[in-house]
C-alpha cells in the first residue's frame, strides 16, 4: 500500500541506529498498524493511550498484520482488540521504523481514528474481535494531548501525536473518506460476446471485490455509489451485502455516459464531497480522469500532487482513499492513500 501523508514523510526512524531501506536490501520487514484515537471534550483535544503490563509502558494501540491482511484492516482490528471499541480511520499519520533486537526492520503505520457509531453499517462488514485481554492491556485512559505527550513512554511515539495536533490546529483532523474504486478485473472484450453493459468479472476480479470489504469497512464507508454496469456493481456487491447497504446505481458513472457528458460525473463527485458521508464510488478507467480532476480542484497543493496522473490511474480492484475535511470555503481533500487490497 502506498500512502501520501498530509503531514510529511510517512516513516520516521526511531532511536539512534540507522535503518536501511528494505526495498534495497534483504532485511526482513515486519509490518504493524495502529491508530491514535482522538476526541474533543470541552474544546480540548484528547487521545487514548493504553498500558501494557508486560512492558509497563503507555503507548498507542497497534499490532502486527495477520496473514493476508491489509494495513487499514489491521489497524482497526488491533484498536478494537486493545481498547474494546471499534473505530473508523481518518487521515494517515507519520509511522515509525526501527530495528528489532533480532535485526528485522519493523514498520508501524498509524492513522488518526475516531470511535465508530454504534450499529453503523461498516461494523456489520467487520469480523468479530476477542475481548480485551487484561494480561496484554490492563489500563486505557483519555488524556489531553499535552498530558499524553508526557505520559508516553517512548519519545518517538510523540511523532504521530505532533502530526495529529498539527492536523487539528489546521482544521484537517475531522474528515470523512471518499473512496474511489476501479472495478475488478473483467473478462476481456475479445472473449465476451454479450453487451458491454453485462461484461462480467473474472475469478480474479471477484477475489478483488471480496478483498475490498475490510478496506471499505476500515474507513467507515456507509454509502455506495456505483456505475450501473455489471462489472462495477459486482465489484462493490460483497461490501454492500456484508454491510447491509443498498447501493446507489448511477448511469453517469458508466463509460458511455461519461463520454457524452463528463460534467455529469463532475457533478456527482462534487455532491459526494459536499455530503460529508463516508462513501465508496466504483467506476471505470475512462471515467477516472474526470473524477481525479474534481478531486484535484478540491485538494491542498501537496495532496493534489499525490493524485494519480498516468493512465491507467488505478489498476483493476485498486482504490484511492481521499480524506475530506469540511471548511468554510467548502470541502477540501487533505489526505490521499492508494491501496491495493491483498488477495488471499
């Protein structure tokens, strides 16, 4: 998963020992994910810390990925396991990278997160998690961010906290996700003798559609808008079924309607940006340039630069997660994540 963070470099090296780039050597890499759960009480920004008796430390909820798990799915699972409450991910925050005593590189990916509303559709699409194990976590408390900075055992854990505070101070912390998905891999046109409207997904495409479910659930998607064509509708169907949602089918998101009137697609995207509802949109490769153009018009300069610019923009089954903050001047895209769900 590639991530463009609104707060600068995605990873910071913890400690004094340098860590080489695992992409250029053979060092084993351990991926972990977690979140800084936040709220505002009496105009004070607060975050939740956990205490681990094994290490006698105060830190952020986090943990290693399960086999085949994506980073966002791991983050919400770990937070639920360690705090007992489900969350929805917001903007990505700087992660940490360091060497373990065994010599492996460990990378910890962080997001801002808020408590998920009870009974919300995304929770229906998530796997159940076990209750908090008191042998692992024996205390959890809310602190103001100043108190949290003092309470954190490891100085490096203040790096994502500082980024969270900066996002809050600039009005970029309270966000909702608009997730743009390209439909899964479809049967080749040369192999299909029916109409283009009904061209189906391949087995790989169906696997990609299933892999989308935990990703969309992690970002709290509770509305779905899709092209009317079969390959888009089938891509989003596993999530709408799991979350018990009724998708909105839009003719404007089809290739034919987009070719006739790109402005109709642009209007759909602007409406979704203004709605402040966590939404997934599924469409086709030829439609993506118009979608991305509207997103760029509503983005900070650094975020707009992170949007895909080259055809095919997204591979089949990939998603672009945009984090949208509402401001007095209208909706602003303040963070972008490019995610390719893991096939199992």
